[in-house]
């Protein structure tokens, strides 16, 4: 089954062709020929979403230009007070400042991650498009559904871009501050703690993390980073206590990390391991920064139980 999505500007310059086979959609670049050996069909899932994103970019050139312009400016003052109160860092960074904060982020853990070499501006725009238009990407399988997604998303594009800019400003501001503080800690007897914190930071923020991490988890990042900053403050007061908590954490983290690293090398996302991953982030808060509060009840015992329930 084939269908054609026609998107034309006033000069009729755009035409986007989509191929659907066995009700599995994939999107092909504009003007790409469809013929034997010539069509590059992207699989359903992340590539399907990327294809939809490309359609949105081509269907709304004026809106996307305005979005790029707004991203050059600081985030709106509306959310600054609450964000500063939560993290101590105001989300007022321009795109230039955000790029500098992001510059030292490591490579992604997932092999062949698609967003690893993209510019931060493109990552931000992709995230805005996903939030505004593609919450139900799996349901967009024809022109009618695509047009409905455009109509629903267009009125909220500005608000979503503000939300994304403020959140990412908060995340990268905290990330840079923590990374700088960690790099200044050279005490040998703190090495186990600093290595553990650096490993946590690298798993949270890496090149392409805005595409790799679901929005519902990104929203928790300021809390994760705030807890990590508090742990850093506490470390000089009682490094022995910090390392006792590390040993407790390792009861579940090491088994998870072994399985997770194998999955990353294969380029596979295992949803069961992702669920355990975020429970471990909550456990870190429970152990090292109780003041921040966890989103769910968590303990080593609870995580082990869930591990078994998931068949890991």
C-alpha cells in the first residue's frame, strides 16, 4: 500500500513521499526515487519519528525559522524564579551559552546513536517538535493523521519551545557546575566517590541525550542533578559515609550496569533495564540526598524485587 503526502509552498517546490507497507510507515527524503534498489526505508520506531520530524520541518518553514530565532534568546523570565529556587541556576542561557555548557559532554553510551553528532540547536528543535506534534507518533500513519497532528501542535508551539528551553537551560547549567566541581576534587581518599559521581553524570548528560531520554524522564533531571550537587557538598564532611552508601548502591547497580553495557554495545534499548536505571537514580537520591525526596518509594530490596518481576 502506497500513499503520497503532498506539501507545497507557494512555488510548489516541496513534495514529501511516504511509503507504507504492511501498515508499517517509513519516510523517504523529498524527491528521492522509489524503485528497485533505490528506496531507503527507515524502520518503525525512532526512525519513523525522525521521518515525521522531517515532514514537520518541511511543512512549517516559517514557524521553524521563528523557533530558531527564539532559541537564540534567553529563556522567558516566566519560569526563571521557580527554576532558580529549585536549582540555584536560572534558565536564562542563550543558545551560545548552552553550547559552551554542553561542549564537554561525552559520547553517547548507545552504539551508533543517531543524534551523537548533531548540533545542540537541532537537538532542541527536534525535542520541541516531538513535544508539540509527535506525542502520538505511532498513530500518524497517513496524511489525515499528519495534518491533524499539525493542527493540534501549531497553537502550542511557542509554549512548548519555552518549556524546552527553560528545562534544558536548567539541566546544562547544573551539569556544567557539577562537572567543574568534580574536576577540582583531587583527594585520593575520595576517588571512589568522585568516580561514581562522574559515572552517574556521564550517563545522564551525553551527546544526544535530549533525543535518547524520554521527556517524562528529562523532567526529573533537575532533581537528579540537584541531588548530585548536594552529595558533592556533603562529601568533605563524611567521605566514609558516602563510600558506605556506594557499597549499598553497588548491590543493584553492578548487575544492572553489566547488562546495560552489553545492550549499549549492541545498540539495543531494553525497556526493562531502562526502568531499573531510573529506579537506581531514585535510590541515589534516597541514599545521598534525602532532602531532595524521591519520586517513588525505593530501596535495594524493592529494586531487587522489581528486577525479578521483570525477568532480568
